[in-house]
C-alpha cells in the first residue's frame, strides 16, 4: 500500500498568472484564495424591518440583518433564504437584489436582497439572541454590527422611497472597515 506525501507549497507566480499564489511543489496544484460571498436580506413585514441581535462573534450583542456566507452549490437567493431561516426562523420572499458591497480588507463581497416576510412569523435561531421588527426611525443605529448593515438599511429606505431598481454599492470612499461612529472594526469582523 502506497501512501502519498502531503503536498508542500511554495509561494510563487504560477505560469500564465500575474499574482503570487500557493503552488504545490509536487504536482503544480494552484491553491487559489478567492473572496468569500456573504448573502443576506433586509426583511420587511407590515412595513417594519426585521433585525437580529447576534449571539456569536464577531460583534456579539449587536443588531444585524439576517446574513451569512453562501454555501457551495447554492444560489445567492437560496442562500439568503437559508440564512433568514437559520437566524430568524423566517420564510422570506425575495423581491430583488438591493446592493452589492465590497469589503476588501477581509476579502468579502456581500449580496444583499430586499425581502418580505409574508406570514409575519419569525423566531430567534441559534445564532440570534433576540429579534425585533423596527420602524426606520426606531432602528438602534449605534448598536448595528457592521458598516454594511448601516448601508443596507439606508439603501432599503431609498428603494422603499422609489429609487430605481439598480443595485446600490458601497457609499463613496467607504470600504467597510469603519462604523459611522468612527470605530474601526477588527480584521475578523464581517
């Protein structure tokens, strides 16, 4: 019975590429490291917005929209529906893509949808301490977990007010590393 030696990697520019990558010295396999995709939704029921208080780090105890990493073999819409089920026990109906945000310091691309909660039913999931429905003027802005949650809620309000159905992006000059309060997020924060 033959056993294969574990791969040994070197950082180098593979043939036909322009960037340094991890390349297996034995077989030439290139270990591409690509951005993570986050999917989520601004969910409305009876005109109010669903927010979840995080039960996990990073930013435990802060409010967020239902969102998380896209899984393999999953469409962004299916991922957003799954995250809403997992975090808020919510069966959402996606309306449209609201925004595409880039957070390069942690290699994330976030796809945020607008969604409705047709049955109005929601309950905290394992990653959620509590959930609530807020009117826009009731949102605890200083307690939101991430810059992109601020952006998504404001962009959703613009969409609700009649903005064209073109996906929003990062606000000018913002890369997602600083909250509106000026607090800089740690590198492991979503």
